[in-house]
């Protein structure tokens, strides 16, 4: 009943949305100036484009202890499922698009295939200016084969000297240190540094069955014992701005490192005690931008080269119980396998070497004051090889992992954007060509089978926007989308996912309809979306290993809404809701025959109804001019959904993700001089929560953060 009342409160009383909010936490010491993106398009103009986009300003959150993932959780139409505690993997659901269908960018540069060191769950909010969330049609400039959703991280670009340092400590032995700064050597030459370190033991308690020596199972509440995560990230940049030969020219060098202990199998059915993964990323990025390089033509070019080195260690032959002890037989002796490891029958000391090169060129030609042509081409080269002396011994001296897996991908497109002269209409249209060449292998009855495959697909889209009056904006967009397989889908991840180099491309018909109403005091947005997906690349739930395959056709119909309303000068309420109905539209193989048992069934392990809400109180000039206090509450609701197909077994006995209602609260105080303190709690009621494949998530957590920020105008 409480869950239903909370949901009704959001739907009926406009318990407002975070999709485009600019305040939930204490404002930073200095609010960022408005900047331009994508050539000369301002943030305001970006919102007026015909495509459906949510812009999340990160500056008000700098004093809080949240991550980029937490920012996204607050936007309508977005659901994020975690695989565990801090540092674990995530699955994104945006308007019915999920998994690899959702693409990620940092300042417009694709982040595909760069490992786990640059993901949003560990990316510091203080390094982000804003998040751009595209739902449906993507602009040509991004140069991506996303199937209906993309997230672009826009990093901070203040044109001034500044230094930012923060440290936070939280439950489950979690620590975060973040340092960044920028220095102008002269009017045009600058250098910057971004560095952060994260450490989390993730020792939160879970409910699990512990097998006793007599073979009986006892359900116990035990702490995780092998879930440590730590990483570092150091980035140095040097560049020129405002020169005759370049509006921007910069070189960025990046190195990251990650150590991640694996606590359990994909579905949290088997604990591990010694499996871990190391990963290191080295990157060089060259960026160039110049408006009017040619008459009426601006050019943006980027190139990056990335080297990812990783180690998967799985050599222990012991079996572990959830209480951290080694399993023992009836005689009290440790149970030990004859060969292999905890993850696999072969065991692993797997060294993986991945090279990824990205190049991107965007040209914008201004036809007139109302229209422009945009051309973009993104090319990616991917190669992965490895070695595994442990598995090599198991397979009789053959090291299968030395066989290279390679992928070439090219995305090119041309688009027309503009507005009709002296009217309230805006429009866009584009066509894109996707090409990929895949060469990989899979093991069939312990025999290596090499596969080569080439795929080419076309995609196109169109959109219209109508500014009905100063308050109401209407948008309609359509896209025939396609998505090429990613390396993990074709080649596996050498951990939980096995290869399938024969996998085919996805395609989808997408329609979005959006209405935005803004009175200044109230911001309301309502969107409907439709997806008809063919050849859906799907990873079925499995106890140990799984494989991506083109298993399904899926139809998606959904509705999302958000409201931000200022009750009084110092109090704001926000909230949003999302309903997405994903239905299987194909026959599913039930060997040895195909049948329609699951046709028109709701997709399992996918949340279909969820909502968020918050109440924020802000008081400025407390105790002293320039000082600020902020107190907030937020709530998150997810309706129950089945882990497996609803048609299988007794519905009352089925494995399902229960309805979840989570609460959080916090307080922060900021001094004008640049110092701030914040205290925050999540999962206030310590509710047992589950997410991806019913993996248990952390319970109640407390955190404390101190931040120092100073800025100085560039006078040179």
C-alpha cells in the first residue's frame, strides 16, 4: 500500500522530474557559465532541437557524494541496474533501449571497447559539466550506430584558472579522492590535470544459503568477503584556444588502472574467493576545432589511440561458502577440484591485450542563417589478443587466446538541420551508413573455429519541432535505426560471456513524441515512444556462462513524464515516472521445435514501471553573505517484475524482483570562500534491494564529503 501511495503521489501531485533540473544539491561555489556545444549550438537551442534530449547540469551536485550514475538515475525514462556494489558493471535502460544499444561518449568521442575504467559509475561528477541524454534520434555529429539512446559526458571547460579537491568516506569502507585544476600559461595556452582514486571493500551484508558439513543449507545474513574494487585515473591535457589556426587544439594523455575482485557468478548463485581482474588503460587523444576553416564551413576532428591490458586470474581449485569459508566434506577436509578454477573447468591466468583506435571528422556547412548541412564520419579499429598459460595446459598445449579477434567499424552520415524562415518550425533529417568487418573465433567441442563476417546497414531519421508559444514546445521524430554488434557480443569477455562471431546486426523503427511546457516556476515534460526491434541481441540469464544471440523481435511502447515545480522561494519538488512495455514478437526456439509460447509476452528481467521524486530546501546567505545551506530528500520506486518468462511455472512461486521503494536524504553547507561539507545517506530504511539477475545490492549507507574550490579569472 505504501508503494502504491508513493506512486500515486508522483503521478497525481506532479512530484517533479530531474531530467532537466538544475538544483537538488547545494550549488557549487561558482556556477558554470553557459557554454556552447556542437559548433555554435547553445544549451537552450539544443533543448529546442526536434530530437528528444535531457540535459542534466552537474554543477549543483559538485558538493555531494554521488556519481554520474546517480545523476542519470534521476532522469525520466532511465533505469540503471547494477551488478553489485561500487565499481560493478551496469545495464542501462533508456526508453526501451538497453545494454549495448545505449552508446557512451566523452565530449563527443566514442567510448566503446575501452574496458571498465571510464564508466559512469566511477567517473567523478566534479569532472563533468553536464550529461546529454539522447532518447530516440541521435544528431549526426555523434557519429554512432546506437539503436535509440546515447549518453554524452561533457567535461568542464572553464576559461579560467581553478583548483578543485575533494575527499569522501562512506559505508562499506569506501573512499574517493578527486583532484582537478586548470592553469592558463597565457591568453591562449593552457594545461589541466584531472586525477581521482576510488577504493571500496563492498563489505555489505547479503542473505545467502550456507551449506553445512552435513549437507543442510542454512540461510544466513553474511558480509561479502571478496568484492574489493579500487581504481585510479590520471589525465593531463595541454592545448591552445582562440588562435587563428584553431579555435581549439589539444593533446590529452590518460592512464587508468583497476583492480576488481569477483565475488560471485552472473546470477549470484556461487561465491568466489580468489578470482580477480586487473585492467590498465593508456590513451592519447588529439582534438582540433576551427569554425570557418573554409567559407561557411567549420571542422572538428578527433583521434584517439587506446591500449588496454587486463589480467583475469582464476587458479584456485577450492569451493567457497557465502560465509567466506572453504567448503568441506563430511570428514572436515577442504573440498578441492582436480583441475580448473572457480570460474571455469580450465582455470585462467589470462592476459588480454586490446588496441582501439578512433578517428572522427565532423564538418558543418552553413547554407544560410536558418539551415546547415552536417557531415560526420567515425572510424574504429579494434584488435584483441591474449595468452593464458593455465588454460593452455588444460587444452593440451594449445593456447586458443593467442588467436586475434579483430573488428573494423565505420559510421558515416550527412544531415540537414534548420528552421523555416519566420515560422515556429524546426526540422532535421539525416541518412547514415554503417559498415563492420568482424574476424573472430569460438570453441566448438574444444576445436577452434574461425569466422569472418562483413555487415553493411543503412539508417535514416527525420524530426520536427513546433514552438506553439513561449511556454509550449512540441516535438516529433522518426528513425529507421540499426546497430552493429560490439566486440564483447561477437568475441565474448573471457569471463561470463562466450563468443558468437556469427551474430547479426539489430534494426529498429523508432518514434518519439514529446511535449515540453515551461512557465519559469514549473517545467513539465511528457513523452511517448514506440520501438519495433528486429534481431534483438539478447543475453539470456544463465547460472554460469551465457552468450549473446539474435534471439528475439521486440515491440516497445512507453510513456514518461517529469515535472519540476517551485512551491516557494526556497522549496522545490521534482519527480518523474516511466512506463515501458517490452513485448516479445517472435517465436523462441524450444528445441527441437519452434513455438509461440512466449509470443506477446513481456520481456523478463526488465523493469517496466519506475519513478523518482525529491524535495529540496535551499537557504542562501546563512550566517554570512555567500554561504548556503541545502537539505534534501529523494525517493525511488520500482515495481516488481519477473526474472524469467511469466508463462513458465506457477506465477505465485516464480522468481521475481520485488517492488522496491528506496529513500535517501542529505544536508550540505557551503562557505563563500570555497569550502563545503556534505553528509548523505542512501537506502535510509535499509531495505533489501535487488537488481540485475537478482543480485543483492548494498543496504543503508552513510557518506561524508569535504570539498575545496578556488578560481581566478584569466587576466593575461
